[in-house]
C-alpha cells in the first residue's frame, strides 16, 4: 500500500447517489494522507488493483457505512429528549404539540440563556450524537444569539445551527430581540457563513413582519432557512383559520412571506393539501421526515407516496426532543413500520439512503459525505453487527443495523394487528393519548433502547473522532 494511505476492511454498505445501495460482505475502504477516499469496493478487487496486503489492513469493528446526518434536531431539547410531552393530559386545548411546547420545551430553551448551561447542553449534544454515528445536520438552537454562537463554535462545520425567531404565543423571556436581530444575524453570518440557518420556529410563533425580516436577512447574507409545517391538525387549523385566515393554506403563509425562496428545510409536512404539495415541489425546499416524533406526539404519518411522486427531496430526522434518542437507526426502524402498509412500502435500502446520501445533499455536503466515492472524505462509522456476516444489502440493513428480521415488519401490515390498527388511526386522524398511542409509544421506546449507542467508532476525514469504551 502507498505510504500515508490507510484502509479498513469489513462488511461495507455504500448508499449510491442516484439510487440503491451497494454492499460487499468483504469490502474495503481506502483513504489517502489527506483524509480523502482513494477506492472502495470488494476486498478481492481493490486489494489486487492497489496492491494491498491483508496484514496491513485492519478489520472493522462491525458494519462500515457513511456517517449519519440529522437535518432536523433541537439542541436545547436534548436534555429533555423523550420527555417532550411528559405530564400533558389526554386532550389538551390546542393539541399535544402546543401544550408540550408550553409546559416542557420553552422552560428547557429558556435555561440556555445562561452561557454555562448552554455550553454544557451543546457539549452533551455533541458527544451523544457522535455516539450514535451522527456527525452533522441542521439544528435549532434558541432565540439567544450568544447560545447560537456557542453551538456554532463548538460543533464541527458539518452542523448548521439556527438562531430561532419567535415573537408570538411564547413566554416574553423567549421572544426574539427584534431591535438587535439584524446586528445579531450580521455578526453570526460574518463568523459562520451558511452554517447559520435563519430559523422561523413555525407560523404560530412568528408573525409576518418578523418572518419577512428573517427572509430579508437570509437574502442579504445568502442564507437558507428552516421551519416546521403542517405537523398537527389543531396547529393547521389555528394557522389557517385564526392567525392567517386570508392566506388560503399553511404553506401559503411561508410562500407569501418569501420563506419558500430560501431553500428551506420544512419539518414534518404531514397534513398537506395538494396545492401545498405543488407549492413545495415548485420551490427549492426539502422535507425533514420525523416518524418517531410524529408517532409519539400523535401527529400523523407523512404522505410518503405523495412526497416521492412530487420529487421533493426528503430525509429522515429525529426532531429530538420529541424523539427519546438521537439514534437515526431508531428513526429508520420507525420509518419502515409507519409506511409498511402504504401502497409503495418503504424499503430498508431507502431507509439507509434517507439518513446518509439524502441529508448530505439537502445540507450541501453531498460532495464530501453521504456515500463512498474517490475524492470524498474518508469518513465512516462502524456499527456493531452480531451473528454471521450478512450476505446482501437488505439483510445487512435490517438484521445487521436495525436488529430486526423481515418477519418483524409483518404485523405492521396485518389489518387486525393492534400496532397496524394504531398506525392506521394515526394516519387517518392523528392520536390523542390513549390505548393506541400507548401501544406505539412502548414499541418506539423499546426500539430506541435496542438501537441506541450501537456505534463502535466514528472516523472523520481520516481521524477517529469517537470510540466506544470497553467494547
Ligand atoms: Zn422540530
């Protein structure tokens, strides 16, 4: 092997940019001294071509795959992950989402005003995401410019971070400092460029003048935006019938105020009408699809068939703190379950693509990350894989990564199984707290426990940046 090169050998999954996933039960990934990929493929082929000797190439500690990316996650909610809706009654006025924000989320975000606390939260977030193989994404911080700066400074450049805009339906201590906003955005954009993402929390929390100022600032600095859209029925009703009755639909609020022009990442997009789908498809928007959050909050099921057919870029994201874990493996498992019974069922290969190559493109990192090809970063994760080496991509993803069998998905397709019944109701009308949601909640939490922290090692551009202890 050339001096300065390094390589790793083992079962290797490679999600491809256009479609599909390559898999080699005995694969190898070769990098150069600058942390760039030289070659990827079957050991037999690559070793012969590059003159690699078996003795000089270490074996992996499990399945090798590209690092994961999470394009929708809330840093200040990391300490309350999985407790987002704790203590919320069965049918609160305005729905579970709005009640949870008020009771649990806003207090957690308010605490980040203090720099010591914010630093601690960001450090824990950085460690925990790495332990789950997540090396970048798009995150929400808070309304505080100081906390946003702290997050941008501490996290690697693969993370974009949002200064949150908010001036409506929120505690006065968590309102955007509107007179100082332009100066805050100028300073952050100067320091961090497009890693700063202008963040409209959602149409309930931001009025039109503030949204339009956010859009103008994003335009001035060439920044993109992120927000939430059509998450729950009660929220949609409030936006369309009470707050913006003259606009037509929820998506129309973002279109009218210019947000859709700023390449936004739109989280959830569950209750879209067809004219809303058309508006999104006609813009440069992407969708953050969060099946765990959508299940635990009883929000609904994103219409995957419609989003696929419209060609709208989308990726799987955790939406922590609504999810109990930063593990995107848990998100992949839930994706397969909630879409098991739809006309074009989700596949394991699709699930893997939606946490690697799809978010890499959405985040503008597609030339560095998300897939393995010569010239891209020699960045990869090694995930524990018990039992015999899988023989094909589907088995490697389902059994190796997600610790499931094909039979585990069967109940989710059976019309009379309680879990399939609950998903059906979630899709049709959303769920309040009750028997159906309790069944789904218990299943998600058990899956999260099973799949969390299964990553042995994370390598980024040639350097090990995280390694599990004692394995
Ligand atoms: Zn969110």
